[in-house]
C-alpha cells in the first residue's frame, strides 16, 4: 500500500457511510490491517498476489490476518 492509496481510502471513507470493501492485488500484510481498519475499511478482498497460488498459502495468510483481530489460534 502506498501513501496515495491510503489517502484515497481516507477520502472514500469520508465520502460515504456505505461499507468500504477494498479489493486488492497489492501486497498487504497482517501489519497493514490495523491501519486499514483505522481508515474505515470494512473488508478486504485479496488475491493470489497477497496469498500465493496454493491452498496452504491462502490458509496461512487467512490465519495470520484473523489473528490480528482475534489473537493467535
């Protein structure tokens, strides 16, 4: 995520009360999630650039993302 991406998300959040869903093919880490949450992003749709193209990569990333909000599983 770039500074320009984050500024755009802030402007989008200010412009609407609708749920803000961020589809991305950009690299997003578990550490980015708290910032996205503070900016008002309600959901993240991520693809193979973020997860890798195998089931294990998807599961590993989903577990890491979930642990940001719920603690380690």
